[in-house]
């Protein structure tokens, strides 16, 4: 995996389950291979104003 890739990763849900969701890999933090990620969604009606950005 490299920065700028879009991958599926398990994200915790409100029902205490995990669901695979798309994220963009923004930055890798060596030496551990951890990534800073940004979630991706098409559900604009669930946007939190002032917190999330919408790119159309």
C-alpha cells in the first residue's frame, strides 16, 4: 500500500460491529507502517456541518 491509494478497512459501527469502508491513505508513518486516513462516503445526507468537507 502507498499514499493516495483507496483501500477498504474495517471501521467500527454504532451497533458495535465492524464494516469494511473505503478510505484514502493520506500519509504513512514509518517505521511502523501506520497510516493517516480519510474516510470516503457518498451519503451526503449524513454530512456533519462544520466538520466534514464535501467534494463534488
